[in-house]
C-alpha cells in the first residue's frame, strides 16, 4: 500500500495474470473501504510479487511467466 497524492492505494495479484488496483478509504465511517480503480493486464502467468514506488507513481510486478 502506498500514499499517492494524499490517497492510499493498494495493488493486488494472485493466481490469475491480472493486477488489480484499489483506492483505500481509511475513514472510520467508510461504507466501502476498498474501491476498484483499475486492472493491469500483460502477464501470462500468476503474479508472484508487487512493489509500489509512491514517490515516482510506479508499480513493478513479477510473474511466474518469467517477466
């Protein structure tokens, strides 16, 4: 999770090759704490690792497809 532009964001990946991007609402009265904001496609294997570089607005991913 990273704070980008004053808003918390989370990236998730799993057995499918998609990376999902989320906006996180940390307020105590949040009715829906996670909002889907996008999906990144490009890998052909499951997602192994993700890293967010908040200061540069970058997301790096590693997959079982070798990329």
